[in-house]
C-alpha cells in the first residue's frame, strides 16, 4: 500500500510507464527541502485518481492472470526478498506507444495487485527506458517476475534475452532465485513449445533452474486472448529422465479462480542420481596433485586425455556418487603456472568447460567469474632460505673463560713457577736440581697446567704440598676447558638462520619466485615491505630448480608451497634429512578448490558430497597416503638434483682424526726405545713372522672350507713354535694361552683330524651321516661379521614387519649370491 509522505521514484513502479515517468521527473526537478510537500500532494492525487483510472483497464483475463501471479508469489516466494518485475520495451521514445495496450494493461494490473496485497519492496525494470532505471546495483537478491511476449517476428526468445541481459548489466541477476515467467500471448506457438523454448534459454544461457512459466491455454490452436479459458504452469527437470520435455505442474481455473490440484510448483530440480550429458573438465599437469599420463584416440575417432592424482580421485568420487560422467578437454599449452591457472578459470567463465581443477587457489577475482566448491585442501607458502651451517672460530675458545679469569690463570702460573723455584733454590738444598733451574721449573709447572706429567717429582715435602695444590687447581681448570673444547669440536654450533623477511632483505641473499604471481602475493604494492621485495626479486618459474638452488648453493631463497617442497625432497633426495629450512612464520596460506561455471546447478550437490568427504576424514586420509607414497617414488631426473655439496670449512671431529697422532707417537716411541737395533729388529720380523699376516689374510677369505682353514691355522702354529728368539717364544705362549681359553678347540681339532684323514676319534654326540656338513663350518668370526653386514642390508627401515623365517631365508639367499664364489 502507498504510504503518505514516503514516496520515492521507486514507488512509481506501480503506475503505468507514462504516469511513472512524469511523477519521477517532477520529483527530480525540485530541491530536497520542498520534496516532502510534493510527495504528499502526489500521493493524495494517486490515492483518489488511480483506482478510477485502473478500473477501466482491468479486463477479466488480466484480473485472472494477476490473481494467478499473486497466488504464486504468496505461497512460493519469500518476503525477505524484493520483487523484480521486468517486461519488454519495444520502443525508445516513451511518447510513441507502439505496442499492444492489452499487454501493458496486464502489467499495470499485476503491479497494482502486488502493491495492494504485499508490503514487499518492488522494482520495475524495462530495457532501454532510462526514466524508469532504478539503482539495482544495491539489490542483489530478488524474486523475479518476467512478463514477456513474442516480437513482431513471432519470436519470444529475443525479448527474453533482451530482458535478461538488461538485468545482468545492472548486476541484479541471482540465478539461484525463483523465476516466474508470465506470457500473456503466445503467437503461433503451442503452450508446450513456448514454455520449452523459455526454459531451455534460461537454463542454457543463464544456468537458471527454478523457473515457472505461466501461459494461457484454450482449445483452439491459435490463442487469441478472448478465447482463453485456463492458465497452464510449466517447468522443466533437466537432470531427470524427462529433462528434454516440459512438465505441466498445475493449471489455473479462471472461472473458479483456483488451481486444479494441490501440487508443488517448484519441485526439486536436482535429484540424488542425475541424468545429464558428460561434464567437461579442464585441468593441467601440476605434479604431484594432477599428473598427465597421455592420450589416445577412441573408437569414435575422438582424442581422450588421461589424468591421475588426488584431485582427480576426489572428482571421480563426487561424479560417480551423483551418477554423472566426465571427460577432459585438451590441456592448456601455456608454460607458466600462472598462465595455466588463468586459462583454466577463463575456460569455465567462457563456458568452454564445466569444471576446472589443479590446485587452483581460492581467489576473490576468480570468484567474480566462476563459482567455486568448498575448499578441500590448504597449504602454506614459505620462504625457503639456506639452512644454518656449522661455524667454529677461535673466539669461541677464548670465550670459555672471561678475560679476568684468563689473566688470573696466567698470573697464577707465573707466581707458582716463581715460588717453586725460590723454595727449591734458596730454602731447601736437598730439592732436585730440575726445580733449581728457572727454565726447567717453569716448564714443569707449565706441563702440570696443561695436564701433562712432569719429568721429575719434587723431593721436599714443602714443594710437594705446594705442587699438589697447584695440581688440583690445574685439574679443575683443564676439566672445564676440555669439556667446552670437546663440545665445540663435536658440535661447534651454526651460523644463525635467516628467520624473518626483514633479515632476508638485509642479508643480501638472492631470492626469486614466479614473478607473474606478484599481484596475488603482494596485493598492496604500495607497502614498504612489498616495494623492497619486488625491487630485488628474480623470476624463478621451475620450483625444482629453485629449491635445488636453495639446497646446494647456500646463497639463495625462494617462495614455494610447502606441499611441493615436501614432494621435491621426498622424490629426489630420499636419503637426506632436514635439507630445507624456512622462515619462522608462513608467508601466505592458500586454499585449493575447484571452479565451476557461474551459477552452475552442480555447486550445491557437489558441495554436499564434498562436505561428507571432508567431515569423514577421507580427504585427509587420501592426502596422507599420497604424501607417504612419495617416499617410495624416485623422480626420473633426480640425479641432477640430488647432488650433495661438501663444505670444507668445517668437519666434525671424531677419534678417527686422532689415529695419525697415535701412529706417530708409536713410531716415535719405538724409535726412541730401540733406535740402535731398529734395522736388526725389522730384519728379524721379516725373516720369521711375515707368514702371520699372510695366514690372517687367507683366513679372511669366504671360500675356504673347514679343513682348509684349520690347515692354515695349524701350519701357522707349527711355524711359530719353531721360530727362534725370545719374542717368538712369547708369541707362541700367547697363542697357547688363547687356545686354552677356547673350550671348543679340542672338539674342532678332533673333527678336523677325522675329516682330513689324519686320525682322531669322533666325539660321541656327533652324527656320522651329517659329518660331511661340518666341512662348511666357519673357523673364524669373519663370516659372522659379514652376516651382520648382510642383516643390516636386509633388515632396513622398510622391513620392520618381516617375520624371522623370511629374514632367515633372505639372509641365506643374500649370502649365497655374495659370498659363495670368493671374497667380496
């Protein structure tokens, strides 16, 4: 109903177009201060004049069609949405009325009835009529009532398309709302054909499903308005078996002014199991999420493209659940990731594909052109920087003690040496002459301070007590120093890692990423940080090369997705751990989704199935399984990436590095002890003991039998027993002592004598039939040690669930193939 004093240009949509134009222009010509008075006057004028004028316009058929529209609006449209009414406008000059007045009368009747019975917001939109143009950009959720009729060529589609394009241009189309299309005159077409053409046009061009078409019906083939008896209401179920036909959902009885039956005028359009043509899927090769496996030509001479990956699996589950099918369109030819993403989104925006996927990020600009599904996967973008390296400097040793402790230690050293010399020289004449020399006394004290033994012990009790006190002091200082010194040798610490973007910018490290993603990564390029980042950033498209450069060069950083970094390391560097380091905080989190055509009816059913997959944990399980499987894959080109660089600036100190020092010490001690008889001793060793080394080397062979090994051992024992000299006698006695401590030697010797035919008696517990097997018994522990190595090769981290019998069988096969024919 009209409200006094509250009229605006929008309120004149209840009037016929000519009256609405005059009232609207009238209000716009006067200042705001006078507008309230004029609104009251115009409202009063309309209150008394409009009923009288409209009574002559309301024909019987118009009133029945308006009643039918009112009933549909009342029971099937919601009041929280405005009503947008649109009608064709076949003229550009509003003063020249070149159209059927009866159709305009119907429009005026519907507008007035809606205004009388509802308090909903009402909008009127007519193409090319600027005076009635409303601010539709502020309204984006409507109930739609479309009045349309055939043009002069008897084509109803042209008017319908013009009306829909006008709504789209003004940003007022909401395809998932309900649409009521009223056709007051059919022309030469039948009601079914008219309804079918309207329903197909709205679905194919604008993806509108909830459409109800109201058309007049009479028993004659041609439909003049004077012969209309009833109104038929049609809709279409495109995803049911009858999707190619229209469905008459009800009939309006004009005489009784009621529907013929109680039925739902807007039935569910999306069944649980759909019947539709195959969906067109656009994707790209983006390993490891989507992998292109090739193409082939089918029996219909059509090229079929194949893709695999977790996203393809998710799509396959959804499509199969909805009884749909799909096929892949030709993949994109663009080289860069950014170009491919743009191409995929544009393919669904231009209706060349129904679905686009391939780790496509959820982006605000993309959602303006296409609809998207519930994001099912998220990943963080990290700045990967060089990992910290071991760093050792002499300053760390000096920092073990503070400066005043070092100075105090030097003062104590000099003071103790001076006091010891003074006591030995002037207070006690019985002290050893070593401490009565100032240089030798200082060297002895210096040796104690370094935890090295002194050459001579003091003789007097006074010096010994003083000497012992200093010894305790030196032990305490050396214990602390050596503890820190050893820890520095084993783990000297690392250079501090780059942890923030500010540190990355100030470090001078070169960095790069795909520069085509600048707009996505830095939406606000006026920020100081964004300006600094963009100034020095290099273009690096291939994530493999970028990450390899970070790992191997040690002076490069890149911005990459966490999932691609994990995949690269797992498939190219399976034996290396902690090769990638990143900043403390993530740079950006992106969520992956699938894009569909704008206003696609598949969004809701797809989201239902996808929501179940997410809530049940199936997608998380699928992602975990895929990531676990990466550890068993090996990239074909991994050899050019898995190159471990050697850092010569530091090595981890181990006892092996001290072996040379011990060798030098042994040689030096030997030379000092027996330097006069060195040649003679070497000649004696060469003459009588070189066979020992040869025998040991022969016993290490894996191809010797039991008898051969025992023969070598007994020959060496025999030769050692007859070797001349006291050293030979000592070595022989040592050998006999070792043999006597081996309780099984006598048994082994008896078995040897029996098998070699040299006599001997067989122990009672031995089986004669199996005696030949003892010829393969190992004499030394070499075979056992080799079996340990074989166990290490077989019982790897991937075989923890192997049973003992299987391990034993594998060990036998391994040893047979590696140790049967000789040495390793």
